[in-house]
C-alpha cells in the first residue's frame, strides 16, 4: 500500500487550511508528491449572477449586492494564499507539490482528481451524511478532517476487513505518525467472526511494531453505527481505507 501521490481538496472554507497542513505532513511522512486542488464553487458563481443575491458584511452586518468582479478577486486571493501556505508547509519537508485551480463542485472535482492518486485529503464542516457519501464513493483511501483548528489529534481509521491486516496496519501507523495523537482502528465487515480474526491479526502486527491502538468492530457500513462510534471517539481526523479491488478473472 505504497502512497506515491496525495491529492488535497481546497476551497474558501476555513477548514481547508487544516486539510492542507495534514496533507503536507502526510506527504512528508510518506515521501509522496502532493497535488493541491483549489476549487472555485460553481454555486458561488451562480449566486453572484443573480440580481437579488445579497451578502452580509462581516463587521457592518449590512446587506449588499454580491459583486461578481469582487468575488473573482476574492477567489484569486484565496488561491494565492493557498500557494503561499503550500510553500511554507511543503518546503521544510522537501515535498514536491503543485497547485491547480478549477471550477465546479468540490466533491466532484476532488473525486475526479483522485483517479490515479493513492490518498485524498479533504476538510469538511462536520462529519455527517455528506462525508459518509464521499467516503463510500472515493476511489482511493480518504482522510477527512471535520471542522477547523489544528491538523493533529486523535485519528480513527475505518478499514474494511477485505483489506489484509498488514498493509492496513502499516498505513494506519504512517497516518498516525503524521497527523494522529492516539489511534483507533474500526474494522468493518458483515461477518463478526471474520472481523474478529482480522482484529487479532492486526493486534499481533501492532504489538510487533511496538505501536498502541484500539481495535473495534463495526457491522458492515452501517452509517448510524459509524456515526455513534465517531461521536464517542471524537477524532480530529478520520481515514477511510479503500477496499481491495476485486481480482481480475
């Protein structure tokens, strides 16, 4: 499970900075190339074109018409800030990086850019149905950081038991070294006995590596069960390991 290329999705939301910091740390830890994708929201552009659209001033709280030209300047400024942040974060880690600006839906653009990547990092406002949908549809392993603030903190790795314990544990430990302070692995499967065997194998590997982690079982991809577990664990970051692709035949 070698990670060679990491894609991080960015937009104007505050939590993008946490995602960028985590992605740079991961790229440095894993020796991977980092591709940042700054997405200009189609929805914002459409909204700015409506004659009745208004925005509230942050300090004055007064309503004013959205100026499309001002929006363009603001988006360019955010992209420039992302470039400066990349330089500051990736430079000391000797990480090769690139920044691409595109327009569309953040979810769709990141999903498209993830094709050919090994790991995707995104920031979201909170863990919920949108994050679960993104996780289930992501073609590669996905790291999600709900909310803003520090990029470091407790890490939960959600792993289907179709992935062998050895590469899964190796990846989880690498992620934890870069962004985690405490590691929990949720083994997901519809067969509890199979999941228990998977956890036993993972525990043996963790002991051999001298790493500490909690192991729990979640039946299938039950959204409610995962949501309850994540609420209880309150992780700073959640990694969803991509299932093993089916063998050709």
